[in-house]
C-alpha cells in the first residue's frame, strides 16, 4: 500500500505523526510520509490515520 500526504491540505495537527510515527513525520509545519510504501504491519494504522485526518490530507493507494 502506498501513502502520501497532501502538503497543501495538511494543517499540521500532528494526529498522524503521533498515531503512526513509523510512517509519518513532521517536516516543518506539515506532515510527510517517511516512505511511499507503507511497511508491513502498519497498513491498518495508516488507514485509521487517513480516516482520522480532519482535513483528509492522507491518501492511500493499494
Ligand atoms: S492528521 Fe492530517 S492534518 Fe493532521 S498532521 Fe496528519 S496529514 Fe496533517
């Protein structure tokens, strides 16, 4: 599964970086996916983070 963060939409609330620090990190005032491909075992957590992002800035692709 692939994941990206839309930097133009992200508000920098840090919800995803707190929830899944192995995948998301803050870069300046916005979150960024540390790698394009989600590591095995993190996929459900990333899907939850995408669902919980208040501005729907996290996009996943199978
Ligand atoms: S949860 Fe959404 S708005 Fe908040 S830091 Fe992550 S991508 Fe940005």
